[in-house]
C-alpha cells in the first residue's frame, strides 16, 4: 500500500482524489471520478450475498473484521490487486484496483470506503466501474460459530457492462472472485473445505436508460486505450533506473 495521506478522501466537489500507487499498477479511472452507487448505474439491480461459516475457528466477529481490514488485499485471488491509500481499511480511504476482465484483459478502477468500524466496512464504486454498487463486508455470531459475509447491491455501470452481465460472463467472474476471497479468508482462520454460500436476488429488472452516457467512463475501454502508454512508461522507467545505476 502507498503512504497514508489525509488528502485521500473525496474532495469538496465530490470527486475522488488521485492517490499514489506502485509503478506497476495501472492508476486510472479513479482520480477525478464521482462515486456511483446502485442508483447511478444502468443495468438490472441485484443483491448478491456470499457467506462462509468459520466452523472450528475460535475467532469472534470483531477479530474477523479486524484481520479482514488489516489484510484485505491478501485475500484477493491472483491477478487482482488492491492498492489502498492507508495501512488498513479505513473510512474515507480511496483505493485503486486492477482487475482481470474477460479474456484476461486488465481493468483499472477503484473504490471508496464509506464506512468502517469493528463490526463491518463498506465500499462504493466510482464512475466507470463494472458495477455501480455498494458492497458491505461483515461478520456475526451464528449457531455457535462466526460467519463472514459480503453483501453487494449493484447494477452494471453502463450498456456494455450490462451486455456482459446478460451473457453471464461478468456475473460469473464477480461470483467466483468473492467466493475465492472468502475461501482465502476462511483459510487464514484455519478453516478449509467449508463451502461459500451464494444468494443472488434480482431486485429490479428495468434498465435506467438515462444512464446510457455512463459508457463514456467505461473503465474497460479506457484501460485498453491507456495500456500502451502504461507499458511504455514501465519500459522507459526501467531503462532510466538501469542507466542511473551504471
């Protein structure tokens, strides 16, 4: 993670600030964007819930949330990276994330942490994200053991992402991503082989046609167009470092 900064919260005009990331990260589609919750997206509205029971672990809900906030990026599957602006998940934090899209194509986007305490934490996505959504991470005591849960209320951000969702590609990737995340979280508490439960409920099947212009911010398109520039910067940066060391 990069060095914490008091300036990483949304600015007075509601736009997200730029944050520092490692050179290999694609820092794009975050700085200057506005937050875009479920009511700002285009596609069908879904509530998705992912749950894993930490059977056999003595960890209580507060301990699960404490460790989850401290090690959040470590639980992500390979090929997905979370570049936070603070040492752990904190309210007001803005993070850049690099995802693996369809066919392995990269997507650079981010999230803003709008709530964090010892019981739960929540993200909202920015303009251009695959989903316009609110994601809540929590843990609670249930039947003598702790259950870790991710609940997302979201809709595809624009018509292109909605097409991917209708074809099943985007929803499959989203489900697999969070299921693997919870599997890794459980393993960190010594729990293996416990299934991750998934509930997916369609809340509103209508399209928000006034949100068609959201495609201007589409993070997949913008990342694809920017990728040659990013690769050039990495090459020239490494050459400059090498020359400076000679």
